[in-house]
C-alpha cells in the first residue's frame, strides 16, 4: 500500500525540474535509457501534476535512474 498523496509530497525531497540527463534514447523500447521515463511520460511531463511527477520520480529512482555520468 502506498502513502497518501499528502504524505508522499511532504516526504519528497527537492528535485530537479526534470529527470532528463540529455541522453535521450528510446531506440530499443519505450523507456528512455538516460532518465528511465516512458515516451508518454517524457511527452507529457510539462502538463503532469506534481504528484504524478513524484510518482514517476520514485519509480525511476528505485530502478536506478536517472543515469548520470560520474
């Protein structure tokens, strides 16, 4: 069971405006190899609510994204 939306947003750390790392590649599937978002999430990012964005952030971070050069 996930946290209620209010708790989810209150617990969210300060994040960049977007998970984009300027390594855009969806050549092999529907998921960007740089940021971990789906093609639909990338296309609709600017119109997504803060809660929707936070849910995406949580998913991609748990999957090891965004992949930044170190």
